């Protein structure tokens, strides 16, 4: 089930990538609902998207680098 949430999040991000604010809002939501290892994968996905759309790089600031502190939340 959690894997489905990551896939869904990626699809939503692709669809809203035309607007920086919407993209950032979806990133914030995703960080709250994804598991720590999925957040790492999300970061990689966003880095990939920002290669084509550099204006979206601001969204990376909403994705934590170190997700260890989120492990308590996943239990």
C-alpha cells in the first residue's frame, strides 16, 4: 500500500509541475504521508524533474535530507 502512495505522489507531481506553488504544496503533503525511505526516493525523483524544470528546485528545500528522525513516525 505505501508504495502505491509514492507512485500516486509522483503522478500528481508530474501533473502540477507547471506551477511552482502547487508543486511545493504537493511536496509538503507528500513528506507528511510517505515513509522515510520513500522520502529519499521522492528526493531523487524531484532532482530528476528539476533537470528539465529548474524553476522547481525550490521544492527541494521542503524535502528533509536526513529522514532518520521520521522513523518514529513510521511505526
